[in-house]
C-alpha cells in the first residue's frame, strides 16, 4: 500500500507544480502503446523501466506486486480546456482495455485495477483520476522475467562445483512453455563451454527444472527438452564432445523455493549443471 500512496501523492503534487509549466509533453515521453490519451491533456511525468515493480490491488487489503516492463505516465489538462470527470477518464480506459481482453478486478475510490491476460503473459493496468478530472495517471506492468545481465564466470562455476558439486546457471532463457533457447542466453552458455574447455576431465549432467504450474508429466518433458537445448548448443556452437554431457529433466521435483508464490516459481525455473 505504501507505494500506491506515494504514487497518488506524487501525482497530486504535480498538479500544482504543473500550473506554471508549458502545456507540452515532457521531452522523451510518449503515450502507452495500448492507450491513446484523453483529449486536451499533455504528459507531465513519464517513466519507463525494462524491469520494474508496481503494487496492484486485487481486493480490499489484498495487494500483489507484479514485475516486468514498467511504465508510469501522468497527464494534466491543458490551459483553457474543460476537463472530463474522473469517472469519464476511468470508464474510457476500462472500455479500451476490454478490447485486449482486460477486465477490472478491483475499484478503489478514484482508481481502477485492470488485468489483461493471454496465454503467454499478463498485463497489469492501474488508472487513477485526480482533482476532479484535471489530471490522471496510468501505470502498467507487462509481467516478464528479468534479463540476467550478470552471469557467473568460469572461476565461480568451478568453485561451486568443487564445493557442492552443482551450480545454478543464471541467465538462461526460454520462451514461455517452449524449449527454444533464447539468444540472450549465449553469455551463460559460453561460460559453461569455457569451464569444460578448461577442465578436460570434467563431465556434466545438465538438469532442467520447472515450477509446479501444469502437470508433472508435461513439466518432466519440458524440463528435459530445455536441458537438451543447452547441451545441443554446447555441442553445435562450442564444439563440446557430446560424451561429456548428459541432459535430464526433473520438473518441479527439486524446488529451491515454495511454488506457492510467483517469486518462488521464478526461482524454481532454472538450469543446473552437476558434476558427473
């Protein structure tokens, strides 16, 4: 609730600060790609993050914190323009969101919370009207997993294998429900290849893990297919001898966190290497 209150206070304060500013969009800002603006408004505040978090109410005193592509935009009415009502602003966005399958999951005073869900991702939308309709804010998160920019190097991998005999490989990505290794996984796979090249006698089990969403049978197949995709890349791209690698999939049978939370599920979706 704290971030919601801060967001609302921030927007209200900007109402007064903006009175002395030109009625022009903030430099570098733009409308959300899914929503046009209400007529007669300009953008006064804008933030875009490749990975961020927002508070999203799904019921009274029930708040979740989706993570992913985060956008926050504050709009203000231009001088000498008659403002719409707060209800008009909210209803316009509710109708627009319905076109992409969005549904209001909660209403709180001058704010609506909309969830648009497809098979591949979820879009969380919060729209708030202020000052009788003279300003409004829209904040969204398109749920996604953070890109892992920092990956363990060879020395870290070798140390972990020597200490516990296995290591989780950060920075390996697959599209939802598939075993196609994404290009941004290359730095992590390269470090595995370097580890193997630096240790001629080292052989590895590559083990895929999933969360518990879906059936066990499906996840066993998926987790093994993902491990095989990593093995295939090591063999084909980095010329590692296939005899040194074995692919396995254990689905959700070896979690490192609870599958009852989104955060735990994210941690459980992983690839590990284990010394043979």
